[in-house]
C-alpha cells in the first residue's frame, strides 16, 4: 500500500505515526466512535464485529499482519460501524487523519490503491451477505473454516490451521449459535473432513471441505 510513496511522504508518516501494543481482547476502536486515523497492523490478529439487536456478536471481518483497518469510516467521515478487538497480543500503528488525507490528496497512486481496497472490501461484504442469506449453516461453517485457513495460514503440515478463535467466535463468524457450530464441527469430524484438537482445526480432506462449502459446481 505504501510502496509508491515518496521518501518525504514516508518520512512524514514516520514522524507523525504512533504505535501501541494491545493485549488479547483489548478494544482498538469501538462502533459508534469517530475515527482519528488509519490503523496499520504491524503484527497480530484483529477481529471486527458488530453487536446485533439480540446482543450477540457478529464478526464481519478478520485482519492480520500488514492489513489496514478503520479506513472506511475515516474516508467517509462517518462513525465506526464495527468494533475492532485484538485476537492476540498485537501492535498497531496509527496514521493521524490529517497526515492520511495529505497523502490521499497528494499521491495519485496511493489514492488509486485506497479506491481498489475499498472496492475489494465492498465486494467481500456483498459476497458475505449473499452467503449468509442463502447458504445453510453447514455450508457457511465450511466456508468459514476455509476463510480461517486463508487468514491465519497453516502449520508446516499445510493442513492444521493456526486458528486462535474460540468455538463461540467461529459461530459469530458464520452467524449461528455456538451449540450449532460445535455440533456441525463434530459432523465434519465424523465425516473425516476435519480433525479437532482444542482450538486447533486440521483439514483432512480439502476437496470435500470446498464441496461442503458449495464453492464449486
């Protein structure tokens, strides 16, 4: 995102940015608050979630090392539409609002990349809305496991997902009750599609998992 910035622009960021450490579970910003800057994840994993009318958490996005968070509210001038919380000990750097907009207005390449990021973000949100509205829970859960693989990566075996989500958080990611998520995970285990060990999920049959997620014809 920042590779096309001029040396003086990078220096401007370094002078004005500030970095903070966040413990697991600590709130980075809250839904309804006004944004003060752009957050860049130096290292760590973040979940962004909304609270529904029933008080239940709904995870709308996962973010990891190198990702940006909080940019939609910053660019639109609106309040945050979700809360960001650290899934593990993390370090985030914040670029102040004024510095961000100086870069946005002064560097066309940076502006184009931000527009592309917003476009991809919108498409991802639309895809998730369609999935949540039309897919059965088991398909959403299988798709959620594939998402965890994409975001968190795997161990050296290429199959064990480096997931740190609780069963409740997995349920919140796919929009179902915790009990339902646990039951369906057990079904996938019985079908020898995955293996479970605490929070760890190991994919035993990737082809069948993709098929269960209904991502192929």
